[in-house]
C-alpha cells in the first residue's frame, strides 16, 4: 500500500520520500523533513515507529497511518507527537487500479487541518470518505474484515476436510459458489500474517463471532430442524430487516456476475 500511495501522491504532484529497511533516508529524516508523514507498516511496527519519530514532529505537520485497526495507532500518534493526527484506512488493496469509487475511512486524532487536507485530497480523486472514531472503526472492522475473512477461511477448511479441491467442483458450481471460491483462493494467495492480524488482533471480533454463532444456531433450528414453514418465516423475518436493499443488491450482483462469467 505504501508503493500504491507513492504513485497516487506523485500523480497529484507531491514529492514523496520513502524510508524503508534499505533506503538512504531514515524514519527520523522523514519526521524532520516532511509536511505529511504516513506510516504504512503492520500495526505493531507502526505503533513502535510512532513512539520513535513522533517526538520529532511539530504542530504544523500531519501524522497519518494506513493500518487496518485504529484505536492503538491513533492513540500512539497522538500521545507521542504534537502533530495533527489522522487515522486513515483505505478499504481496498494494492491490486486496485484506481481510487475512484473506493472507500476510505478517516479517524480524527488531533486537529482539524490534517483531517480537512486528507478529506479534500481523497474526495477530489473520487474516493468516498467516511469519518469514524477509532473505536467505532475497529468495531466495524470486526465484522467487515474479521468475521468476513474468518468465514472464508473456515469455508476453505471445510473443503479441505471434505477432500474437495475448489478446481474439482468448479464445473458443477453455481456462479455464487464460483465467486466465493475465487474469493477464498484470493485470500490464500496473499500473506497469511495479514489475515491472522486482521482476524486475531481485533479485540472486537470475538463478540461479533459470538453473534454469528448464535445466528448460525438459529438458522440451523429453523431450516434444518424445523419444518418448511419455520424456515420460510425465518428467512422472511431477516428479509424484512434487509428491506428495499435486497432489490438493489439483486440488480447490482446480477450485473457483477454477468461481467465476470459472460
């Protein structure tokens, strides 16, 4: 993501300086010389670096990060620096072609100038910017990332236990299963450390998982153990909650599937 946003900011005309393990510039050099300092590392490393370079930064600088969890890193950037602090979470990965139409979450840390600057830059490029407090962000990510990835992981584990390789069932799959198989394969094609962190290090995943298991038990009782009418009533009750979004989702997913499997 650091490389992705280097290209993004350079396209906008900004000078981008990089500090990494084998670069001539150090973290301290960037903290002393940059108007905006962005941490694009794992959360644990980001917290450590924030403590090291934060004291070097002044009130006119903007301190940001690209971590997937926010409470700890926003607190660290705020505690260890006098800079404007903006927790930043791009809700897309490095394979994304462009920022237009993508979601970016901004978590206020300290000051208004940095937040306004980040909002203006991302919105001008076509992104959808949403403001969330750091705690609310992490609670949302427990669902959006934590539970979502855990369900994908356990689906792959189920196939493994059934000794069914995804490519062997592809020819007898529905479009939805084929799409889910691709999402499953996509996850395992990437860094396992990333997904272990997204699921295992978000302290709110457990409470979301408990609700998911409770819902799974309810669905089992209604659809597998109950009669047909109980199953229908169970689905209709959830459908009423989903409301008019179901028609929008049907239309959008049909367009999506037709593009992929045309």
